[in-house]
C-alpha cells in the first residue's frame, strides 16, 4: 500500500481511534498497554485532547496513519523528547485489519522525514520488546540501525522487559 499518509491527530478522530484500538487489542495490548481490553472511547477523547497542547508545546508529536482515501490505519509519533540530546522515541502501531501491508514501514519513513525537517532533533530511537518480532521487522525495513539489546528498558504491564534498540539518525 503506497498511498499512506500521516497527519496530526484531530480531536474528532476519537471514534476511529477507539474502533481501531478495540479491533486490535489482541495484537497490540501485549506491547502497548494503553490498548487494553477495557479501552473506552473516553480514553481516546482525553488522549486526543492532550495531544493538541503537547504539539503546541513541542513536547510530543503524534500522528494518525491514514490511507489515501482517509481511512484510519493506526498511529505513530515522536515522544519522550530529550531537548538537550536532541533525541526522541519513535513509536508506531497499525490496526489489526491493516497489518502485514507495509503500512508501519511507510509511516516510520514519513515520520522520521517529518521530524528531521520540522524539528531540531537529530536521532530517533525505536525500542521493541524482545518478543515483538513484527515491530523489529518494521524498524529494520524502514532503515533503522539495530543497536542491540537493552536490558530492562521498557515496562509492560508493570514488569520491566529487555528490548532491541534501533536508531534513525539525521
């Protein structure tokens, strides 16, 4: 699928974000605890409302991944921004119905290009849980450099886990 685009989330994306999250719980929840079995539309609404201020403050940049026809496919973003080191975490997820089509790879490419063009950041880091092979493949296919295992660097469901670290540098 080549007609993938990213755009800033809008407050009125709550219904499509909620629908995609609910559809994707079994695939996403093991790696992204926000997408939990009891996920409510109010969580989408609150998170989207917070994104407007975070974008204005330049503390986080979150994007919807959409198809050429506007269909919601997932999300990606730059967060955990370290202004002193000019680095950020780069994250992504794709709804279950759209997995396996190269959407996340394209989104990572678009997001990293946007980040380097529109911020002073020079390095994006991707952390994938050891067992999250799909996410590791996305990082590799998007051109991120595999930097090795990082001990206990991510927390999932209250437990620290090892992760594979990748980077994309300007």
